[in-house]
């Protein structure tokens, strides 16, 4: 985590050296700071930062893409006269084991429009999810397992 803050610090130094603090300038500074940290890796010691940052960026892009798609799907169903929703509750078996992993997964599911985390089983192995569009429970389960959970566990572990 210290490398991330150091990378942000280098981005701020870059923006201040250019005399303009803008989003594009900070982005360029972040990329240049990442390159500086990459080349100084032998001096800084072992770290997982260079593996985790690309995984985190892919996760953020995936989440925002899912957010946009689900917003559009819910908005389309609300605007059009015939209702296309088929609500249902789906039991999703979990590979996530820790409290942090389960909580983050449940919150990510709830933040996405059209889905809501309802309950966790007593043995913490199954998460119950209410979905607005359940064409088949297996497709909802698969989208959560191979979408959110797989990417979240890749990032967290």
C-alpha cells in the first residue's frame, strides 16, 4: 500500500512541477511514477504492487461496466410499457471465506442496480441474492461467480 501512496505522491510532484493540476496531468504523472517505481524495484525490495495495480484497474473497469449495463437494463425495463423483469432469489455458493471478502462481494452485488444481497447462510458458504432479471438461476449464479467473485478474490488474495 505504501507504493500506491508513493505513486500518488510522484503524480502530485509531476503536476506541481508542470504548474497545472488537472486530471490528465495527474494521470500522466501517475504513469510516470509507476514507471519510476518499476525501474527502481531492485532498490525498493519485493512487493506485490506491480501485480496488484493492473488487477485493481481491471476490476474497477469491470465494475463500472457492469454498473452501466445494469443501469441501462433497469432503466429500459422501467421506461418501456411491457415489463421484462422476472424477479427471483438465487442461492450463490461462495468461494470467499473471510469476512472482508464476503462483505465486499455482498456490497458490490447490492451496489449494482437490479440485484440485492439478502442473506448469508449460517455456515457462511451461500449468499442469497435477489435479482430483477432471472431468466435462469444458473445464469445469475454464473455471472456472480465468474464475474464479481472471481475478480474480487483475484484482487484480495
